């Protein structure tokens, strides 16, 4: 089956010319999504800078009548910086939450992602606020999302010396990792993807003995 023209990963000069030609002929209200999806294809192929350039077109208003593509493009941009430039990712997640607080047309994970980013920046109190906000809000309850949440909570709890929360979240994360497919016809949706080293670490954290608090009589 042929790949849709806006999902291909080729970004050679000839491919760019072809994309722009097809884009110019597309209906105006579809252009934003075509550009956004093309960016995802390029990003997944390792062409991150090219993907960002396309998403920035949407964010910067290059196209008219982009519909709901803008909040999605901001989220994609933020996600693309999350592992390499936490400060930039933070700025973009906050922009998304400020400009599109209902998070329509997004993954609804911006609060979780911002919390994870603040953990990376070692701003643990702020991180916990956003992690709590996500958990208490209208969040997708997929196991892979909740697994991420517990992973971030573990890091905050470790920084704060909260050993009980570390153990509880580690146990909860392990239970989530053991769950099978949630949807019969989309067997990878919501499933936790992790590695053996992470699972070993979680087992160690979940089995740590509680910190004994010695009672001392008043003198």
C-alpha cells in the first residue's frame, strides 16, 4: 500500500518540492494537519530539525485556517526538546497550557510532560504540583501514561526523602507494566514499554524495607 504523500520520510530537495506543490493544492483547512503529520514522520525518521521547522510554520501562523493543528504542533515541539533541552521544553509546555488550557487536539499529557521536565530540571516542588494536577484532572488513564506518572513521582519522592511513596509508586508501576493489551484490535495502545534495567530498579525500590523511625522519650 502506497504511503500518503504527507507521511513519507523523504525530505530531499525533490521531495520538499513535491510536498509543497501538493500542499498548495490541498484545501486550506487540511494544510495544518498535513504539515503537522509530515513533521511527525520526519521526526520519527530522525530528521528532528526538519520536523521542528514544519511545526514552527503552524505555530507562527504561516498558514490560514489551521483549525486545531496549532496546539498539537506546540506539543510536538515541546516533546522534541524534552530529552535535549529541558528549559526549552518547559517554555513550550507552559505556552501550550497558557494558550490552550483545555488541551483540545492534544494528547492531554502536557501537565504530566511538564512535571517530568521539571523533574529533569530538579525543581521537584513545582514538578509535584504539575504531576498532581495531571493525576487529578481529566487525564487519559492508559497504563503507559500512569507508568510515566509513577516514574516521575518516584524521582520527586526520592529527592524529598519520602521512602513510603517511593515504594508505593514502584509497586504500582510494576503492576502497570504487567498489564496486557487494553484493546483487542489495537494491541499496543496504552501498553507499557520499558526495559529490563528499569524493571529491576523498580523491583529493588518496591522491596526496600521501610525506614524505621525510632521513638525517643522526652527528657
